[in-house]
C-alpha cells in the first residue's frame, strides 16, 4: 500500500506539470509567433516479483509479474506548425509561411531566432535600422544589420526577403535581404522568452537561406503577422483530461490511506 501512495503521488506531480504546460499555452494564445508545447511522460522503474520464462507443461512462467512505481515527466516538446496569418497592412510586419526563422542579434552579440516578425525602425544617428520590439537588430543574409536610408520610401519586401524602395529620384534601390534560418531539429531549440529561441547542440547549427528562390525555408509575407498555433478547444480538452487524471490519483491515495487505516485498526 505504501507503493500505491508513492505511485499515485508521482501521478499527481506529473499532472500538475501537465496543467502548468497547458496553462502556459493558453496564456500565450494571442502571442505573436508562439509555438505550443506538450509534456511527455515515461513510467518509472518496475519491481519484478516474477520474471517471464519459457513455458513448458507444468512449469515456467509465460507471463511475468511486475509492479510499477509511477510516472515521471520526460520532456516538453514544441509543435512548430504554422499559426494563422493575420493581415495588418504594416510595412514591417512580416510572417514566414514555412519552416524558417528570423535571425536577430542580442546586445552581447549572440544570435537568436524568432517567428515574431513585428519589426520596427530604430534611429541610430542618421541611420535607420530594422529591429525587434526589444531593439535587437534584425540580421541580413550576410549576418549584418539592415540599414534603411532616410531618403528611401515605398519600402517593399519580397517573398525571398529582398528589401527594395524608391530613392529621391524615384529609382528602385535594393537595400538588403532579410536572413531566414532553419534547423535540422527545431524541437531542440531552447526558448528564452520574448518570443526568442536559442540554438543548442540538439537543434544543430543554423542553416541560412542563400538565395531568395532556395526552397525549404518558407516565404516572407509583408503586412502579415503569424499568430500563435495554440488551439483553445484542444487545450481545454487536455486541461479536463489532466484535471480528471489528477483527481483519480488523489482517489488512489485516499484508498491506500483507508486501507492502511483498516490494517492499523485490526487489533481494536
């Protein structure tokens, strides 16, 4: 019965973490570029009371006898499906229709990646730079800052990320190309907040799109933002299942406690 107490206790802890993950998904239902997570579980060690063996008439055990010790959370994996696209009409609102990521630079010089394309222009002296909402520089295909001259108007960004505009004479001027990166294992990326992901050994090195026509990276849509890929109805169903699983584990603890109480009262 003590085994039942600890097993059910591990189930309660696991479902508590499950609800935490679901709550985070629901909290970010309106977060631009957010990717939902799901928690995965594994069973714990088993106590083997009888090993399975080759069965012969009158002897042997074709089926063993094992008792488990509960469950543990093993990982949280992100789902990188594309969220719904919302048209904003803003020049520097960008969405990636595909598997790629925008690459930005933090103040310490490190590279991080995002699906949030709500970019802004930041003044630095007489120069205008394309930055994120936090002021991090958006990088180009040559991994440099994207500077937009002040006299350039009618900014247009192609599906391949090429930025063009009209100069003072009305001529079309190419300004630069926004970098799009992808990973062999995007689920290995480390979420660090602010809609940013950090490269890890599990994700592999980032691979940059070399030409605007190169396939497999996705296309940029100007004037759109990618919404969260969280499905509220799905998360609510998962929440109900997690709550009921937590509840039934509490019932198991209560049953084990009552059985122990009955055993303790045998002498009365």
